[in-house]
C-alpha cells in the first residue's frame, strides 16, 4: 500500500496477557519508529529501527516491551504481561532514511488502539 | 532533557479571524515539525522547518522557526471550519536519529461560525 499500515486497529486484552502489534512501513523507507500516544497527549517516542537493528530503544518504558524488525521491513511491537497503564494508541511511522540528506519527516500509520482491562 | 511547550492548549476560533499557536522548546535544535491530527485519526505532516528563519506556507497556514529564541509559530489566517483539529509541534532531539521527536501536548482548535 501507499501508506504505513498497522494491525490490528483495535485490540482489547486482559491484564497480564501478551500482545503483538504489527507495522508495515512505506515501501523503500528504511527507518521505522514506534510512538505511543495516550489520551489528550502528544506522541512519545518508544524505539527506532534503521534497517533490521534497533538503533535507539531509549523510549521503551520497561523490559515488558520489545520490538523486532527481522527483515528490515515489517516490525512487531511486543508487550508482555500487559498492565492497564499500557492502554494507549501505538503509532508506527517511517521515513526514507535517518541522518544525512533527510528531513526527518515522519509518515504515520493510523495506529493500534490497545485497551487493557 | 528536551521539553516542548505549546500554547494555548485549546483555541476557539471564529471563522474569518487570524490566530497564532506558539511552540517553545528548551534545548538547542534546528529541526521543528508541525503535524495535524483529526479525532481518531493519525498525524498528518504539515510543515518541516530545518533552519533558523525558515518560513513555510500552505493555504491558510504559515509556520516559522526562530532557533535562537527556540520558538516556532503556526499562524492561521481567516480561519475556516475545516481547520478544526489538534495541532502538534515536534522538535528533533538528536542528529543521528532524525525521526526521534519530542512532541508538544497539542493545541486543540475548534473553529465556529
């Protein structure tokens, strides 16, 4: 597709369960970002991939959160032992590449709304 | 730690009038972005400002950046209902991860007749 695709669009789970959120970036974009947006707030940076490797995971809140991008395209954000405080919209964004001749402009997906009961 | 402050957080606009949203940030950066978000939707890129004095305009919106004052403004001319949305500014945090942005809390704009 032309834009960043995220699935599922909505996920309701129970406290303590494991969830996976998927992101398919724009074709040709080598940089991929995950952000989290809580109600009424701006997005918060979680993790950034350049190619297959996580170049910066400083925004992950704790070790229950993990993300992979094994082939340098699709990425999965994994949350273990979910807590009610994890409820938020998880946004994925991509850009053509990071550093060098790059504006840093991000193209965001529609997000995955996670609700932990 | 980079902090980004937007004001106002809520702006009720009358159609046809002009308004300004302010974005202040706490540490040196020469990359600033404006995004628009409609309710329940994702963020749409409006402007990319990459140098001191940069000014960009699109339709009724104009954004500028003063890196010395650490201030960006988003000016709305002759507001119309279609501009109702939440507007975010975001500042680039590092030079090796250009998409790692610190967002402001957003300015919710409601345009009424």
